C-alpha cells in the first residue's frame, strides 16, 4: 500500500475531471496559472504574476493534460505560441460562463512565490463555486474598493436639425 507521501498528486486528475465536465456541459474551461521561470507563456499577458488561459478545444491545438505538465499551442494576438504549464502552478480551473470550478492551494514546491504565506489559502465552503472575481481576489489580497456610480442626472433630449 502506498504511503500518502508516495502517492501521486490528485491535482492533475481533478484538472482533467473538471476540464471534461466543462466541455461536456458546453462551458469554456479556463485555468488560472501562477507564473514563474518554470512556466512558458507569453509574458506580455501576465498580470501580477498570474495569467488566465482559455483551454477549450476551440482555443487550443494539441492539448495534453498530463500528470506533470499541461501543454498546448494557442494564439495570442494572432500569433501561435507553445504553452507549457507545470500542473503544480495551476491555481484554479473554472467555467467562464458561470465561474464554477475548483481552486488549488499554491504549491510548496514553487520557488518564486508572489504572495505571503498567510494569503495562500482562501477559505471557501466545500463545493462552493470559484468565480473570476474569487480568482482575482486570490491574486490581490487587498482588493481596491469599487468605484462609486456617477451621480444620477436627468436625461436630456438633444434636437438635431
């Protein structure tokens, strides 16, 4: 019997399962990725050390969801790029349309952490949906307050002759 330390990670299996659920349900699977030297993505699209990638069938070519890496070819700004993401750098996988999915803790193997250790785990009820807003809040522990709406003014009709 395998010791829990010797057992393979469940992360790649969960990623594949949620990818399959998204595609079977007609949703677009997105992955949020922590970027460092081990990740091969277009750096001009990285924001705050993270990137969100569309991994749908329509957006990728030669997609391989392996146990160690997620590999595919994708187009960014019309230019084809080879993408390589270590599975332990995947922070979340979710459906674009409804935000349902799963977030993962930051890997302890990742050498270049961009967050403090106390910001690693976001407390979420079991089975709660991860939304794009949740993923953004995980990346930025102190979100900026929402902008107040513009003062309401009375609409005016302008006559043009």
